[in-house]
């Protein structure tokens, strides 16, 4: 009945810590724009939450090299035109271990 053990189990079941999930989280983070009636404070809070979402999707063994490699892979995927590569991008984002070599 340890709350930490319970939280760890819930996290393992609910948080998909795969590259595709992180790609979507980074896309949301970097696509955030101030809404018409949104205050600066509200925008800052929303961006902070999006950043937290990306951090929560990283494995505990995550390194700066892992981040660099994954950002390069994500940049490659983002550079592919949607109209020609939609299906390929969708399939790649489902991969458990997405690398630039796979792209």
C-alpha cells in the first residue's frame, strides 16, 4: 500500500515513454502560441506544463546524448512533407526505438 509503489505502477501503465510520444510532446511544446485572450501568465503556465509533459516522457536513464539524437531524428521527421510521407511518419512514430537510421 506504499503510495510511491502505486504511483510507479500507474506511471508504467499509463505513460508511454516511447520516441513517438516524446515527438508529439515536443511538437506541442514548440507549437505553443499565445491565444487571443490569453494572459502572459497563463501562457507561461501552459508552456511550463508542456515542458513538464516532455520531461515525464523521458526514461530515467536519459542523457544529453539521447536528447541530441532524438531531436535530430525528430527534425528529420518534421522536415518530411506531410502530403508525401504521412503514412511513413505515422508508422515510424509507433516504433519502440526510433532512431535517425530508421528514418
